[in-house]
């Protein structure tokens, strides 16, 4: 049976279309149901003077909606369409941030119908409102200018309240949309609270007496802002607590904070989610961080604060001067998009940088009964070493942890020895378009040999690391410089030997005449007189060795056509419905690749990011 995927926010868009159809029907119907004059077909007042001034009497209140002629009718249609199409998204923009309400609904059967990524919904609504407000205003101004009644902009409640909303909208929306790198989050967040002014102002935009032909805005936004405010008060008074003693561990690139969670905190959410943290001895700002549970003590929760923004840099600097156990405030926990991992038997957790933290929560929650593949890419040696040193965070029974380290600082060799068999470290960026279908293919394949050999060769991984180093030096363009080749090869020998391997053994793993590794590539050719692998190529010059390594070190050799195999898989839809891809991180290229993979193989993708 095919798995039917619904377009993004289909219900919201359907509600918008219904609202537009409703208001167009009422606006251009003839009185008394609509506004059009039966005699002229225009929208005019019984008084010629009022019509000249651009207003008509509707249920006891004058409204600036006069429209005479085709041009003005089109302008009025556009302004009313844009207004009513905003109603559903204005409600959702506020409700999507009612965190306490969403937490409660998540535990009810209604959660089956809820959108899992509330912030994505909030972003969609905000973008729509940001541009739609200007469309609405533009067509009102065109109509009023055509009539010679532009003064309606500052002499009527509709004009003044609309002017306030238009002035506030760029500060509310555009700064969050386009100024993430140029304006600090604290400034953008502070201005974002102008949504109160936006909502309260528009409550007076149209009098409720206009119902059913408009006039709903006071109830729509009044309900939304009251709901949001009540939810926020509940969070402040019932989901916020002080933690008197916290433990901080300062790393070169950030800070790990561990705290004892109260009984309420533990019962309120899952093993992860996210929370807002305030360190009053730094300042009184609140910042969102993913939570992960300490494997050894379920009562402990941790967050990792990467030293990237102004606030986290201040925290890092403060703790570098002197450690502290002073109180902190924490608000939450709240459900995150990563919670959707529970809906899948097989989970591919893709993370970049500090985005690994929600993946740790998923691993801890599902390590005993789900198949989990972690694909983590980072250039931060300190974070990698921290989690390798505290391996219990990554410990799970079914699946693998693929750590793609791309930093310049060498990892501590002592931590690389004796790693569990399901922890693989690569020294290059992950090719997700290849890795994800290969993971699925290897896991779902009936070929048990393929499953058992899946990334089981440690020599291949060392060669992959060598290739990452060799990639810094183009052997094709530098082939005329054997001295440079010799220096590069000397560096590679040192790296391999430092990792505890013999360079000759490693470099001999691949041969021009065939490949020894049963997984990485085709089997070695056998001679008629012996079952041994063909001898090493005679050319052992530095350039030849480097070329050989670059030519053969493809970790995904035997399953380059995994994607094709998946598409031809029997019962493909039901099999792939068991798989889900979760991503946390701030890399837009990675997110773009994952969206492409998700669409190509029809696999669910859920993304989480606090890059607000």
C-alpha cells in the first residue's frame, strides 16, 4: 500500500482558500447579503456625500470600502482577499508558540493530527503575513488614491491601525528573516515582541458590527493574543524553576552545563526536548538549547553551549575566568521536532556541529528497541573528544555511529584506540546522497554478508583518513615535484603510525591488480595457480602510492547502486515508511541535500534548529 504524503501545511492553506472564497462571495454579492448596490453594481453608500468621501454605512458603522468601476473593484478584491487569507495564519502564528498547550496536546490523541515542526509552521505563517500585509495595504492605497481619498489613511480607524501594523511588520518579521548574521539575536528577539502592538492595533482595524461581511479581526486576533499570553503566563509560573547548583565543564569551543532535573521536569517531557536557559550572573536573557539526558543518571539533564554568539561567548568568557555553581533558571522542557524519531523503527540521525545534542536524546530513549544510525559531521575536535571520552552517550545496540571529523586539529590518538565496533570515524565530509541509501540498502538487504561487512574494515577507515590528508595536495598538478610527493607521503606515514597502524600494511590493503577488502570494492582477482591476491604494483614511488590510495579508497564501493536497488525493492513503500531522517544543525547545504534525498526516496525528513 502506498504511503500518501500530504503537502506542507495543507490544512492551513485549505483554510486560507476557504476564507478567501467566503469574503469574495459576500463582498460582491448584492445587498442585503453583500455590499454591491443592485442598481449600479458598485459598492456605494445611499448618501452621495459619503460615497464621495469613500465610506459606506454597514450595520451602523462607516467603513472605507467604496469601489466604483472595474479598477476599484479589483483593488478592493485584492485587499479583502489578502486580509482574509491572513486569518488562519495569524491564528497559527500565535498558537504555534503556545508551548505549554502544545506540550499537553502532544500527550493526547490529537497529536496524530498535529504538525510536528511548530517552528517551521510559525516561519511559514510569519513569511506569509510579512508580505501579505504590504499587498493588503498597497491595494487599499491604490483605491483610495484613485478616489482622491488618501486622507482615509490617517483619518479612519482602519487607516491608522493598518499604518501601525505595516510599520511594525518589518521589525517583527524581516529582521528574523534576513538579518540573522547582521543583527544580534537579542535585538531581533526584543523587536519581535512588537507582535503585541501588531495584534492589539489590528483588533481595532474593522468594527465587529461588520460581521458577516468582515469585522472578524477583533475576535480572531483577540483570541490569538489572549491564548498566547495565558500560555506564556503558565510557562512562567508553572514551567520555570531555579536550579541552585549546576555543573559547568569548559571546553575550547563551548560549555557543557549539567543540572539536576526536578520531578516535575522529568515527568513533563521525554528524555530530550529543548528548554530556555537564563544565567542571571551573565544577564537576564533567555536562550533555547537542546537537552540530553545523562545515561548514568536519568535525573540529570545537560545542554551544550557552543561559543558562537554574543551571549554564548559571554558565558564562555565568564566561566574561563572562574568556574561557578551559582543558580540558573530553566524553562521547559518542550517538545522538539526530533521527537518524531519515535515514529520510526529505523532512524537516521544527521547532525552538524553541536546539532548532535538532540540525537543523543534519541539514542538514549530508543537504544534498546530501534535501529539507529548517527551521521555526525563536525570540525570541532574538542566536542568529538568529549563524546568519545564519554562514549556512553553514543552507546546503542542496533546501528552505527559515523563521525565525520573535518577539523585541522588532530584527534587524541588515545581516544581512537579500542573504540566500539559501531563507532566509525572518517576524516571527510559525509556524502549524504550516497550514505543514506547505502545505510537503508545494507540494513534491508537479504545479503547477510553485506550486512556483516558494513563498514567493518578498520583499514579502510585509516585509508579514508589518509585520503583526506592527500586531498590537500593535488598529485596531478604537482606530479613533476617528487620532493613534494615525498614530503606528503612522510606526513601520511607519521599520521598512520601515530594511529597505531603499520603504513606498509595499510597502503598494501589496496592494489592495482585487485582489492583485498571484501566490502570496499570488488574482490581481488585470483590467479589460476593460487588463491592469493595479486602482488602489489611494482611502482612504489610516493606519487604512485598517493594515486593508488586516491583511486581505490571508496568506502561505498559495492553499493554504489544502492539507490537504484531501493527504488526496485519489493514492498518499497511499506519498508521505507519504517525509516525516518532527522536533522539538527545550521547548515543550509546539508538541509538542501537531505530534502533532495527525502524527496527522491520518499523518506520522512524532520529538521530542528535554534538558529533564530
